[in-house]
C-alpha cells in the first residue's frame, strides 16, 4: 500500500480513523450540543472525500513529475548523442576542407604547369620554324654555288700545290659540315617540339583529372556541410526539449508542493479536532469510571492514564488473520513508489479470500473505499486501558458487516484482498490510540 511522504501525510489514515471514531460512534453525548449526528456524519464524509481527492491529485502530480523527469533524462541522453554526431561531422568537415585546399593547390599547380608547357610549345614551334628557315637558307646558299662534291673535285683539279690542295679540302669539309649541322639542328628542334607537345597533353589530362576530383570533392563537402547543419539543428532542438522538460518538471514539482501544503494544513486541522474529540471521550469515560468504582479504582485508573498504559496492553487484541507478518510497523521504503515513509500498521500475509476476524469487541463506525487503502473498515472499541482505541482493516476484497454493526472478538468481518495500492493479497492492520497510529505489536 501507499502513504504520503511527509510526516503530516503519514498521519492521514490515522486522522481519518480517529475522526470516524470521534464523530460517528461514541455513545456518550458530544460537547457541542448544537451539532447533530447527521451534521457530523456529513462533515466526516466531506473530509474523507476531500482527503481522497487530495491524495489522488498528489498521485497525479507525482506522476507528471516522474514523466517529466524521464523526458529530461531522455533529452539529456539524446543531446549527448547529437553533440557527438555534431562533433564527428565538424571533424570530417574540417578534414574535407583541408583536403579541398590541398586539391585547389594541386589544381593551380597543374594549371601553371599546363601554361608553362604551352609557352614552351609555342617557343619550340617558333624555334622549329626558324630552324627550318635556317636550313632552307643554308641549302639554298650551298646549291646556288653548285654541288659541294663537284666543287670539291674541281678545287682538287685546280690545286697547284699541296697547300692549295689542303685548303680546298678544308673548304669542302666546311660546306658539307654546315649542311649537316643545319639538318641536325632542325631534327633536334623538331624532337624537342614533339616532347613539349606531349607535355602539354599530359598537363591537360592532369588539369582535367584535378578538376574532376575537385568537383567530386565539392559534392562531398556539400554533403558534410549538410550533415553538420542537420546535427547542429538537432542539438538546438534537443536543447530546447531539455529546457521544456526541465520547466515541466519544475512546474509539476511546484504543483505537487502546493497540493502537499494544502493537504498538510487540512491534516493539521483535522488532527486537532480529533485530538479534542478523543480527549473529551477520555474525560467522559473517566467520569463514568469514577461514578462506578471506588476511590482506589479511580486512583488506579488515573495512574494508568498518567503512566501511558497503552504501552502495557499486550494481549488485549487478537491477531485478525492467522498469516505471518510480512511488514512491521515503522519507517520503511514504500514497495511501490519508493519513497521513505511511516508504515502505520502491520501487514499480515494471507490467501486471497481468506477470512479476517474482529480483534476484540466493538462497533463499526466507518466503511468505505480509498485510493490507497482500498476497502477499509474502522471499528471503535471505546476507551480501553487509558486511550480511545480503534482498529482499521485495509485492502479487503469485501466485508460482512456495515456501519453501526456491533462485532465481537473473533467474528468474521471480511475477507483478505488486494484492493488499493497493494502488491498482493494481505491485511494491513492499523491500531489507533487517541487518534494516532501505534505499533499493533504492543496490543496483540
């Protein structure tokens, strides 16, 4: 079952029980004679309904807070992933830009090499043209003078001396060498031009390849930039989601606190009223005891009240079901909602539908359904051992007695169930002393 997580909230069940005890079933007259029994019954029902409504609203508010916190955790996780994706995209984009700069440099160098090769071809073409003109001029000059071989032979025939013969041979060799040199220079110029033209073609292919690579890289760059922008947009969206989730969580928390403060205020007011009723009931019982007993009995009763005899009440109540104790009275972590709070009774394990028995004689003063406690039955036992005593039976599948019924010790009053906030069939048994929950183990 579930309790509210504050000290005042932990007293809600006890307050309702004591309110029922004080307002519904005490046989002696009420101090406020101007309040009829019907008025008090109506007030009791309104208070119970208000408490149930407040508990439901608190549960809904807490649920909104839990869902908002879950959204916040999800947004934080998604934001971490998006930021990592953005970091990766930015790193890849930076690398792509560096490669782009390098490719641009290579393209510029290839274009420069192409321009140089084209200038070399132009110069080589001009050199070949000049060389051809030079060869043509040499050939024309030589053959204008006649066949070099015939001229050389004629010179030999005309030689008068050995010296003349030597000079004529030298002239012939010079003419022939000049012709040969002219042809060699032309051949060299043509070969160089062919090489330069090949370099131009290679440079053209290099420039075309670099241009294609640059164009393809531009597509890669555009894709990476799009991915980086998409990742950035996702980061912005998740940051906004996180802000919205945080704001929603804070709003839910504020609403929860506001409802809790209102509930605690109402609890305090009802607790005070119940304490007054319990005190008046105790005083009335004492006055009746004084009328029925001797002075010694009255003094013994007063000593019992002053000593807080409720602590020495073991064995006054019977265990309401034969099952084992599955959760004792005291502070614990709630098994469903996980907060730390007071468990204001003892849980007895029992099979679903097994009977539960009245712990002692009394009168049923309230029976209703609660969001947290499920089906509840409150039995007033009057003033016992110095306190106004009541017992509460929670989570039953059904009860066999109704409001106003007189029950006796050991009588079957209902059947074990798992209604309300419960993890399985059991009886949550609460003992109220003067409107406050006490450890049932001290009374059993």
